[in-house]
C-alpha cells in the first residue's frame, strides 16, 4: 500500500509538497524524502508528531533516542514503520524541522492507495518555495513581535478617547 502525504507551511502561503511512500517504509525514509523535496540538509535533529484533529501533538517519533526516563514509549524514525502509526486517511502530523524556533510542516495523510508498492518515496507535487531551513533567532523573535503587534493592533487606545458619549449608552438602557 502507498500513502500520499500533503505538506504545508504556516510561513509560506503558496508552499506545498506531496510525497508518496510505501506504507512499509519507516519514518526515517519519510523524513529524508521531505528534506530532499525542500532542499534541506539532513544534519539537524527533527521529529514527527502524530496529532489529533485540532493539531494537538500526541505521540512523538524522534530521529535519535534522547534517553528520557519517561514512562511513555519511545518511537524512533529508523525502527518505526509508517503503517504502525498511520492508521487512516486524514491522519495529521507535524514535522518539526527546527527545534530552536519550533518551525514545522503540517502534514496530512491524504490517501492510502491499496495494491501499489514503491521501492523509494517520490515527491509528486512541488508548489512554491520552502521556508529557509534556518533563521536568525533575533530576526525570528522580531518577526513574531511584529506579527503580535499587528494582530492585536497595540497602537490603538483600547478605551477609545475616554470621553463619555450619551448616545453610545442609550442603546444599552436595560430598564426600558
């Protein structure tokens, strides 16, 4: 069986990739196919996270064993086949490719294609340019601050000009 994954980024609106990969492949092969499709180097730590329908992270599949003394299972990319964690179409995943800034790709398993096998994963759709693999941390923080300022429009006075206006209050007269 072949799985078809779609990847998007919250940094680039016009970016997407589609990767087809055999269900028997492991997460390391999926990782490498993603990194190849966007032109990133493979010398960084990264992880996959299985997500619920609201993109909340659940299970993590890591590149290397971090030797955590947790009671949770440790899933490694190299030893975890896709079919073991991906159970149905619509499964959401996050691929964190930059741990310092939590930058990631949002993924969904769009289609399971029975009766087909692939020896190697293939990128079947390349749209737009991927975000840069690395960003300057100070530049990244400034961009977040700018985005927050615009989103909350911190330049406006929350309480208007502070002047009492009789007409504004008349609409809310609850005693009539």
